[in-house]
């Protein structure tokens, strides 16, 4: 079961990983974007940590909603609206729930994926975060996902040609680079798996 305590642990670990990989995320973004994905995500994480420190969070819904609203207001580029939409979907999926079973966590990821695809107007194969969300959610639904599976999903964005976002302007030159949003999404999923709850 995913309860408030384990969800907080998940988010704290995710935030730490974003800050640890801040430079790498921006390095990934340099060839195919504005080079600021790591900077923007780190800014959002710091603002979110501050926001959470000033609140007495009593539910999973409240935790996700606070994260969502902070990211939407503090993160620049595409990352803010995309991750903000994901966490808003997480908040909606966890409304009135004290803990989440595996089936409810599957719904959580499915709702996050739907929100991501709707906000980004992106589908599978367009070299976006969607290319990690879809295979992860599908495999988690079928059974177990390993950390190396997530790395594989992230690496699989390298040979894709970007057709959405800033990277789409590069056309063929976007091939051969890992999508930075996919990498940060990979961190979200890997920190979830390290909870070892399911």
C-alpha cells in the first residue's frame, strides 16, 4: 500500500535525485532544447520543498496538490505545465484516499499519463516524456518493473526523431540524444520502485 508516509518518502527521494542530476538534465537539454531542464526542475523542487515545509500535510491528495500548484507557478519552460498537470492528476486520483492499493496506483499513473499526453499533445514515438510514461505504466500494470527497465525506456528515446516541443525544430538532428524530460520522468519512476511496496 502507498500511504502518506511512503508517498512523502517517494517525493523526497525524487526531489533529491532531481537536484543530484540537475547538471546532467541540463546537459541533455543543451543539444535539443534550451539547456535549462535541470535548472527549471531544480528551481521547482526547491520551491516545492519550501511550500511543503510551511504546511501540515495530512493527506496524499494534499501533498500532490501542493506539489502541482508549486510546479505550475514556479517552473519555467515546458516542465512546469507538464509536471504540474501530472501531479494535479495524481491529486485527483488520490482524493479521499488514505492509502493506495496497487490497482489504485495503476490508476494514478494512468491518470498522470493521460494528463501528460493531453497537456503536451504528444503520443508515443515523438521523443517526449510520454515515451517513458506509456511503457512504464503498461509494464507496471502487467506485473513488476525493474530499475533497469526504466533505464531502458529512457535510453529508447535516443534513436527517436523529435516531432513535439523545442527539439522538433531540429528534425533529424534530434536523433541520437536522450530526451531530458524522459530522463527526469525516469527518476520519478525509479524512486517509486525503490520504495519496494508492490
